[in-house]
C-alpha cells in the first residue's frame, strides 16, 4: 500500500532564498550595499531591515501578486544579506519560482544602482547564502503528506517510515547530489564549520541527519513532517537538484532503506575521531571531489541520462580546472615576497 501511494505522489519543495545586495567597486570587488551597516552580528538587525524596506516591500508585492504567499522575510547574518520564505509547491513549480525570483531580485537591485548576488560565499568572513530544500511527498489524489507519521514513529523525529527511507536515500547518494545542489567552486567554501563573523556557518560538513538540528546535512524540523536538506546553495539549478534528490529518495523507499537513528549532537563540536566513531562520512570538500562522486554514481547517470551526465561532468571539471589554474590574490599576499 505504501509503495502504491508513492507511485501516485508528487514531490513538494519549499525553498529558502538567501542573497546579498552589494555595491561593486572599480576593481570588481563586492561591498555591502549600505556602507553604514557595519555590525559584527547584523542578523535580524531592525535598523538594517527598516533601511531596506523600500526594495523588500517591492519584492513582496511582486511575489504575492503571483500567489507565492510570502510568509517571512528577514535581514540575515551577513551585512546586506536577506532571506525570503514563501509557500511550498510542486518541484517544477518551485524551480520556476526560483528562476524568476533570482531575475527579479537582480533587476530590483540594479534599478537602485546595486547588484544582487546569489553567490554561495561572497566573503570568507561572512555567512554564506543557502537555498535549503524542504521536501515532502504528497498524495496526488488527496494531497495528504506521506511523511506524516501514522502510528509508531520509528526514531521520534515526527516523520513516517517513508520519510525516513527518503532521507536515507539522500544520505546514501549525498556526495553525488551535492555536485548538483552545490554546483560551483565557491559552493565548497560555504560548507565549512567556521568562516562567518557570527562563529558557525550553519552549513553542513558531514553526511548526517538530526531532529531540528541545523549542524547536520539533513534536518527534520519539529512538528513539521518534511526533510530539510541544508546542503543546497543559491547557485543551484532547482530543477536538477530536485530531480536527483527525488530519485535518491524513491530508490531508498523501494529498497526499504533505514537511515538509523538521528544523531543528537552538535556536529561542529565533534572531533575528527568522534566523527569517525559515529561512522559518519564527510561531504566533498571541493567541486572536484563532488564531480568525481557524481561521475561514479549510477543513479546520477540514470537521472541525467548519458548525454547530460557526460556534459555536466565535463563542464564542471573545466570550471574546477579554470579555478585551479588561476593565480589568486591570496597567493600574491602569501607568497609574492616570502620567496
């Protein structure tokens, strides 16, 4: 009965949109759009929000006129960083929304003499920009959430066995999936424990899950039967990201996979030895590692098809090689006069 229900279901996705409004100087370097905004911890800063209401209100008006139902927006953890959250919808519809959202934000920024960037990590010492996928399966006939638990909850996270199986699939294929959901060289500078002005990055490092725990790759929110993947950033192609996540989840449901119990620990404070004892693997540290995993994973090839799989692998390898062969400002500062 459960498998039959899955065959007649659809993937619903809620996507969290984080971006920066910036000014770009004559050297092409970005700076926060408001130079007066210099707080070390500007997250939820009321003054920053008030000074931004002009363009934020314009965005909300456009989104609500299209029926997106904006239910929250805030000044995020970086200077000039914002997040909008609006109603979930089917995966293809959310892909459409995210494409349009990025274009809209950029045009609004340019109309005021700024730029908007969805670059995952514009600065090494400020919080990166995510685009977390919040996923569930819904019955195509009744709309019922198939991740809603019925009867005993296996691990007490508030989701059904189908939900646990679904997240088990994402964990199993995580290294290949992030090649799609974190698709740039810069993406992997976000997936670190530290590197933001507030301390932690709130981006995942390990392939693990927990209940309402933002230090894991996958989080099951309290009293909300869904699975949140935090290993997704704002440079994602949401169509491809949702497709490979769905395929991984369905494969695991078909196999009756079990992710094991959640890890109720702060993963940022665990040593490498403790992580190894937990049997937890680390996410790819670079785009090259992720593409190696993507190329080797049969599921990725099945989802993309042989031609797109080959083209995507080749394109991303070229991107990594271009980066690897470029001489950076960091190298000048480190080595120019040292040797």
